[in-house]
C-alpha cells in the first residue's frame, strides 16, 4: 500500500538538539522576558560573576594580582612580606639562618655557617653556631694565613722571642735582669754627713755645709737606704774639700750594711792605707765602691770615714751614689 495515499506521513522529529532550541528561544526573548538567576532554582548571586575578574574582588583578601605576580615571578618582594628565618635548601635544618627580636643574627651549626658574606654590613651583633669560613681576603688581608687559637702564647708571635713569663717579670714588680738601662736612665742621690765623733766640727766650708776632720781621732758618719729600683752601682764617691794641700794624703773608710731582718754587719768592708794627692779648696772625690761590693736594693748602709794625720785635714761634704 502506498504510504502517501492511504496513511499519514510519519513525523521525522526535531531537526536540531532540544537544548540548542531552548537556548535559541531564551536568547530570542525581548527585554523583560528573559529569565534571571533569581528565577532559577538553587542559584544565588554568589554563584555568578564575570569569568575574568580581579584577585582583589574576592572577599577574603586585600591582595592584588600584581602583588601575587611579584611573589611568584622571582621579583624582589621586600614590601610585601618579611622573613625572620631561612631554611637550608633541603629543609634541614629549619631554620639555618635566623634573626631574633633583638636583631641578633644566628647561623646554625649545619651547614657549617657562613661560607660567604657578600657585600653585607654586620651591625652590633653576630652570633655564629660554628665556623665562619672565608675563602678569599677581608679588606685585602688573607685571614686563613693569620689563623691561630684565641688563646696563644706570646712566643708564638713572629716579631719577638720574648715569652709570657718574661713579660710577667717585667710587669709584676719583680727584680729583673732581662734588660738594662741606657746611660741616660742612670739615677743618683746624695747623702750629707749624718753624724760626727770626737773632735770633728760640723760647720761649713765656704758656702758648703760640711764637717771638718782635723785629727786622726775625728770621724764622720753617713747612713742611707738603697732605693728599691737599684740594680747596680755606676759610681760611688766621697765628696771632700781639702783644708790643707797634702801629697800622699790618706782617708780611711769602713762600711756595714744589711737588709731588714739581717744582722747589721752582714756585709762589713773597709778601704784603708790608700793615698792620694790633694790641693787646698779643690774638690776631691774618693771612690768608695770597693766597700759596697754586695749592695742590693733595700739595704741599710752605714759608712765611717777618718783622716790618717793632721796634715790630711779635709772638710767632708757627703756621699754621691749613681746607680742603674
């Protein structure tokens, strides 16, 4: 039977997808006739916004896209955030470098510490858990070549052969033979007549206060204490002014001396029967160092002097002692 003649022709169905058809219908609606999100079930204002939108449009941040780019594109981000610590490249230790609330910089023990501090300015504090390793120089100075223990001996220095013990001796008020003093450093003192005996007369010779020895029974006495900085005698003389000119004049001298706590005559020496020529009023110095041969600092010294005869008359002024 021919379909077209006896039966209605079958409906071939829609020629396009239903969803597309509905979309076309909705887009064809005029103003005021289109559906809004509010007319759709389970769709609210928070479920739609422009597909391309700024980071700062989100409600949980004030950050911007430009700031996020700075944080992720290897740019300097000093104004966006700060770090008080840095970790090692493998995460251990964490942290390897840190700064505390007082601004003190710490470098942990692993790795060893700062291998390089390049173009850095170190402030008041720098605390390092282990070694600071300098591969080059610091201000042109080879640090490695100057490395030594913090506690080291004086003798380890290359510009001296002195030892720490010798330095102690020079600074602890000890007696020392480690150095000598130049001639310019020689010291001296003068001791006038301290006392006289028998016929001696304490008076003057010209403008000099003096004690006149007029006979062999007259004696002049001197007493003094050797200074604590005394090391050795440079010169020790008896200062006199002859009253008479005499050839072969004779002045005899004796000494007793000792340290505190010793017998007064621990050292007892004399110089007698030696002669000299003297001229009236011409100052004469008699060497008395032979009777002070064992003198040391702190000794208490007594010296006695006399003439041998009336022809040797002399005025005693005192004793002058030079020492180093």
